[in-house]
């Protein structure tokens, strides 16, 4: 807060007014770019493959990006991972940066925000998906428990490990016909068990 | 004979659905994305295709369009559980490009089996 007040005080004394949050936060750092032109100069250098420029831009802006990501996700590990993703994206796509589309910091912050929201949405979706079809999963677990071990083994290999009959036969040292028969009888028993579970004959 | 192709990037759902179909005597095969689904359909055509609408690689609407173009006789069921980010009605779009039925997850797998049987020749 003291630094910010110092900056504001400097403005009142007639010095140039900071125009971006980055300029305010890094006003005391002598290596910070003083203008948007310099920020964009770094981006252009990054687009040309200059790793030192990437490091310089990272040093000047990663705290802002990380802070935003921490605020959006509330999780340090995720914020750290997404921060790296934002700069990795900058490294790969710097050539697309157009100064007409906003400041470099604003672009980085937008990128961070959309990545955080996408990650949070994806996590929520996975949670929702795990909760879906729970009745069926439970019924299936109960029905699988009633199978002979060799039938269950063959069915689990075919449907959960997604192996072909030939692959299962090789793995279990059985003939393909035997595996086919075990899967067939297992499926028949599962059908009966699920029907009984629903109260059907 | 009814043969179903399930296209969904959610492995858990796809495996469960495939097993559920087989338990009910319906031959079924699965693909994790639209491109893989198209390849499988070309290799071993299904009579009914159940596809998720939101998928990486090749998403559902585009997949439905391509399937409809190449396999006009195949019945397509579009499904999703994801809430649309806007008022854009993905089910309506899915129907417009060729889905004959739409289902919102979660549904009962028995209901999915019933719909497939209803659509089967």
C-alpha cells in the first residue's frame, strides 16, 4: 500500500500517471518495461524464439497472473500449474499477439481467467459424471458378484479393460471359444440378476 | 440385428453403456471421439449411433452431420449432460443436423436401451 501511495503522491506532484496495474505494481523495479510498447517488444522477441525475453516477461508478470489464478481457483497447486500453462501458451502463440487487441497484461489475464474457468468447469463436469448412473453401477456390482469368478474375469477384461476376445484368451491362457462362452453365460446371468433386481421375473 | 455404436469421451459411461447393451442382447461397440466413431462406422456400420454432443477432437454436432451425410439410414441419438453456456439449444441443433432423438444425462440406461430398441429395424 505504501508503494501505491508513493506512486499516487508522485502523480499529484506532476509526474507521469501509471496507466496499468502492472506499471503501478512494478513501478519501483528498474527492469520493468515502462510502456506498453516495451511489453509488446518483449512479446515480439518471444515470437522470434527469444527465451531471455520470455524469462523477462515472466519475471515481470507472473505474480499478477498467479494472484488472479489463486483468487479464481483457491488452490495453490492448480494456480501454479495454470500459470505455467499461460506462459507456455504465450511462448507458442506469441506470433499471434496483436497490439490492437489490448495490452499484453490484459491478454495474459484474460488467458489466465479463461483457463481457470475451463479447468473448474471440467472438474465439476467430471464430478457430475462420476455421480451419474450410480444406480446402474451399484446394480451391476451386485450382479457381477454373483457370477462365477471365470465369467466375471472374462467380462471385466472385455468391458472394463476393453480387450478383444483373442487378447483375453491369450492373457488367461484359454481358447477364444472358451472366453466367448464365459462372456456369453456371464452376460445371460447379469441380465437375469438385473431383471430380478428390478422385480421382474 | 441391432448394432449400436456409442461415441463418448467419458470412458466410464462408454464402458458401462456398452456392457448394458450387451447384457440386453444388443451388439455394441464404442469410440472415444467423433473421428474414431466415423472410422468404426465405416468399418462396421451400426444401425443406431448414440453420441455425446460435447467431445474433444471432433465434437458431436460435427460428427452427427458427417454421419448423417455418409450414413443417411442410420438412426442417431444425441445426448449430453453439460449445461449450455448460453441460451443456445444444442439439442435443437443436434436434431436439425440429423439426430432423431435427444437425451439429457443423467437418464436411466434402461431407457436408453428402450429407445434403441424402438429405433431398431
